């Protein structure tokens, strides 16, 4: 039996180069995977290409629309997102821009669905993320998005909270967005030597007021917890202080 | 009284206002705190399934009026409270900085006089915008009967300024809220419409009416909404199922709020605003109330079966919208795709378009989903009803219309 080839990449740019290589050489990949996600097996060959020569391939070729769709879909955690991107780009080479309307192609629907999922999750977290006030007017939030949206969501809070300094942690990916003054930094766990944050004295009282408001504003005669959960699925509750009692 | 006690009283008395939307404004952060988001953002959902976007409170629940349906009417023995401007600002800022809310919704009972009450509200919001440099979303309720110069002042500070029509007809209002008159309310709407701009109520206005406290039929209610949308370019009319809070011989005795009816009205309201329907398409003098079992669009389609089935590869955008189960999103998908390929039934599934209801009303590339002999009103009605019975989670979807678009 012939072994299947899995092509390995390390970042988004490299993924595009790998796809360019495959398209130019008319190779249909078995799979394309990120280096740290790969699990070697007896029946697969891992191929790490030197993609240097393909780096320029997509320059000026990708319209901004298709580029942002691809970039957004790349933020998803879908197991086969790389293959989706490969097939979309293969068809893009053939049909050009109009490919994004060709919803009879499975890969196009998948691309649009992934990108939509990423955006809707980003939108939900804009509302459901909760900051805590720490000492020295510093704000801290933790969240666990399914998709890799930290870079998408951070600019929203940067414009909104211009005079505040804050830190948002993506708990699952151990990544941080840190906003200080006018600057926004994206940090990894190892960049943060020691995180010693203490809640401000006002925090507890404020959380209590919020919970009071949250429970008071509901109309008892209209109780509909299933509807509540449809809009605000349980996976968001962990960091929402008003849902503490419910868990 | 502590802030917490006041908050309990004044959020409790504000909860019957349905509007919580924070959309339509593009207010930007000019070096202060906060910004608006054009699509609006829901920050939480309360246990009744309604979106929480704004800190929704009354400035006070003291009131010189005695509207029959209102929990805060003068003749009720309830605990009263008044927030100071500074207290409202602190709550708003503290909640906003923790990302609990998108902004403030401020309404009020009438203290001393409409003008006095409006002045107090303006003082609060002015403080929030200037001392606290707050650029988040603010929705204020105008007090009927307040002077025009106060409307002008308040409107230039907020994103949305609105007045509640309260009851669907003038007669209802006369009976249940004798101190309010509909002229005073529509005067506010006319003023906001005339002056709306980027700096004056950029997110426009909305209104609310209570359903089931007075005797209007659905047709009268929907016609009123249609008229309000046309005359005052309202962004939304909210319908609020009457929750019996008071005992009064003039009020109906209801065990539960008429949620189903409210739901049908929201669906029909959607049809007016986004689907090009008129109130009279949906209801008539002979048929003045909505079908409890079928949604207004399916009901309409079955009564107009001669216009169906529609070939989805050919008909116009507005014709696509007439197909039960097809909304603007699906219609746009169909339009953009069919230029590149002929859409078949299984393509619709691939495109993420549900054909559960639609299949009875469409042709895909000339084909009906089953033997064309079954294209007949009784058969279709029966099947749609079966599906709606299987789907007893109507209650779930009931409130889905509160969600930000």
C-alpha cells in the first residue's frame, strides 16, 4: 500500500505557499496540517516543503474579498479547513472571483460557513466577554472562544476603551491581548513573566449590583430558559458572573 | 436608600419596556469611554429569553399620572425611589467598563411635571456625556407633554429618543391612560422625525404598544404600525404582551400574557418592514386576527396559492421573499448563485437553505419536490400544521424577534 502524503505548514503565509505549490504541480493532497497538530502514523508521510519560491505566488492574485474570507476561515478549528482552502483556491484559479457565488461547490459553502461561524462567534463575545476591575484601574478578562478570534476581537475593545489598560486571555490557547496606552500587543504565555493581579476594592460591589440588575430585569410571567439558552449557549456562561448561580 | 435598593425598584419598574436595541448608531469614541456599534450588541439574556443590551432603568417610579395598566400609577401602593444623576452615571460607567452593557436606557415616571422630569433626565445624560466623556449608546424616553426646547436638548445628547404609543388605538389610550393623549405622543415623533440627523438622535426612534390590555383586533394594531412606519419613519414598533400587574374593572383578567399573539404580530411586523407586505394583504375585516396555528406568511401563501409554485431560478427578489421559509438572507443567496448554475433541490440544502416549508411552494429547475398532483391547499396546510405541531418549541422562538438583527 502506498503511503499518503500530509503536507506540513507553520503559519498562514506558509499554508498559502504550500497550496500554491500543490496547485502548480497538480498534486491532490491527502491532507494539509499545521505542524503542532500533526500526529505521525505508519501510513502517512509528513512532507515539509521548502516553500520559499512560492511565497510570491498569490501576490496581487487574490482579491481582498477572497483573501479576507480565507483568512477568517483559517481562524476556525475545523479539522479539514486547510483542504477547504486548497479546493477553494484551486477553483479560484479556474473561475476567478465569481467562485464565491458558486454555492454548488461543497468547498465554497464550507468556506462561507466557516467564515460566518468565526464572525458570529466574534460578535457574541463582544457582548459576553466580562472584564474585572483590578487594582490601579487595570481591567482583566478571560474567555474561551472555539475559534481563534483574539486578534479579531481585541481592536474592538481597543477603540471602545481608549483610556483603560487591559489584558484579555484566551484560556484554551494561552494567548493574550494586552492594551496599554495606544498600543495593542499579542503575547504568548512565555512572554508574561509574572501575572499578579488583584481585584480592586470596588469589584465585588459592582458585580453584586450587576447580578441584582440581571435578575430584576427578567419578567417572571414570561420565564423561558430554553430561549435564553438558545441565544446564550452554556459554553459562554463560565465567565459571565451573572450566570454563576445557574451552573 | 442604598444604590442596590434603588436599582432593584427602578429596574423592576423599567422591565416592561420591550426595547433594548442598541443598533443604528455609529457614534465614535473621541478620546473618552465607549463607542456605539452599528449592528448593536447583546450583552446577556435574562431568564425570560430577552436580550440585555442596555442598563434599562427609570430615573424615578414616582408618577403624577394614573394610567390603569401601569405598575407605577399614582394610586398604587408601591415603594418609590429616585436616582440622582450622579448615581445613574456611576452605575452606567461601572457597568460599561466591565463590558456588561452597551449603554443606558433611561425612562422615567413623571415627577412634578413633564418639563421638570425631562430637565432632570437631561441633567443626567449631560453629565454622562460631558463629565464622564461617555460615548456609548443612550436611548432616552421623551416625556409626553414636555416642551420642544427640551426635546431639542435631549435629542442632541442621545442616540435614540422615543415615545411610547402605549395602546394601539386612541380609544384605548383615552380609556386606560386618560392623562396621556395621543397628540402629545405623535408630536414628539413628528419632532424627532423632522430633526433627525447625525447629531440628533442618529439611531432614530422606536415605539411600543401593549397588546391585550385593550380590545383592538390584530388588523387595527398592524394598520397602526404601518401608519407609524410610514408617517414617522420609525425604526421599530415593539409589541408588549400585557402582563396583568393591576386589578381594574377596565382591564381584562388574563392568566398569562398573550405571548403567542405578540409573536404573530412581530412576524407580521417583519413582513411589513422587510418583505414588502401591506397590513391589508395579511388581514381583512372578515379575517381580522392572525391564525394561531400558521405563521402570517404561510397563511398568506395558502390563500394565494395561484401565485405558486414559484420557480426559484427565475422569479424576482421580492417574489422569492413571498415563499414561506425564505427570508432576505436565503433570497440573496439564491439570486447571487443562480447566475452561475441552475439551482436544484439538493443545492438548496448545500447552500444552507431550509426547504422544510419552502418545498411546498417552489419549483427547482422546473421540478416540484414530489408528484405535482399534491400541489393543493388542503394537503399543504395539513403538512405545515403537522410540522408546527411536531415543533412545540414555538415558545422558544417566540422571543427571537427581540434579538438584534
